[in-house]
C-alpha cells in the first residue's frame, strides 16, 4: 500500500445498518484517520498485494441528531482487517469489537494524494 491520503467508505455487515465515510493517512505502516464524529489510529503490514492491520477508534464529537443510532455509541472500538490493494486504492474486510458484540464490515479506500 502506497503512503498517502485515502478516502474510505465503510459498509457494516452482520445485518447492522450502518455506513461511514472519512479519510485516512497511511504512512510507513501507520494509519491515522477520521470523520466528523470518530478518529482512528493503527498499524498495518504489507506482503505482495495483501495488507492486514489493526486500529482503535474513538468518538470525538457527539451526534446531534437524536434519530441517529451510532453503532459504536461512544465506546473505544478495536478493529482487525485484511485485504488487497492496488496503486490507486484498496478493498478490506474486517471485524470491530463493539462492547461484547463483533461487527463485520467492508471498506473501500481510494488514494487521493501522496504524502
């Protein structure tokens, strides 16, 4: 995976209705990212065109909409992921541990800029 700024679009699995979009910076095995409500830090490794890693996500801003039901609900969440990448992006699958529940997801990353 090339160092750079990526857009990330996440779709939850396991029957959970949820999605998110944000940005991440991948640089030399480290990940930093976020969206309007959450921030994440983590690490990844690369072998050939495969990547795998882990990250921790925390909420930095509460939801204003009372109808919104955030999946993470203010908890610190640990996530593991693996996937494949090309020069312009990646597709990864992973699982987040939310309290005592695990939630799967699929994320599509698109490289926006080098760093």
